[in-house]
């Protein structure tokens, strides 16, 4: 058990471990995504759309825990790159429907090796990665209940 003064040391902070791991993830993903012409955030949007090729901005935002004000500039950039198309819903003009273009769908084949490359870079087994992911999702959900 840590003593009180040990609890406030940087190396004992879970938040710092997650933060610094995130920085390392960003560096690794930047290197892997550069040939695809995507940022990490754009990659996350593409992952959502590869699962569901037609989605509203709000659906994508919910999946990624992002506000539409953060998501909209990203979507505009993906549209300029030719990976997605944006159009207003015919049923509700407040909603914008995002669809993959053929170029965006083709990009999926180039991205399929990224999860395996991340596993190789981490030197973890797939099961260990899935266990960590489950624990982090559980932590996120518990913290979100408190907000």
C-alpha cells in the first residue's frame, strides 16, 4: 500500500500512465497512418464508417465520444481528401449523413494491417491487448457514470 505522500508522485498516477501511453500510441499511429494520408482522429472516423458506411454526424460523435464541433472540421477534411461525402438528411435537415466514397472504402484494404502492426509494436499477445482494452473501457465507463 502506498503512503499518502507517495500517492501524489507522478509515477504513481494512473491518469499519467494512460496519458503517456496515449502519446506513444499517437506517435506509433502517426507513423503507420502517414502512408494512408490520415491522422489518428480521421482514422477513428474511418473505422466507424467501415463498420457502417452511412452514419449521421451525431452517430459518429457518440461512437467516438466527440462533439459535433470537434468532428465537423475533421469530416470536412475527409471530404476534401475524397474519402467521404456529406449531405443533409431529406427527413431532417438538421442531420448530416456521412457516407463512404469508393475511395474511402478502398482505403480499408490499406488499413487492415494496422491492428496487427500495433500488436507487433507492443509485443503483447492479442489476448493481452483485448484484456487491457476491456479494462480501459470499463474504467472509462465507470468514470463516465460519475460525470
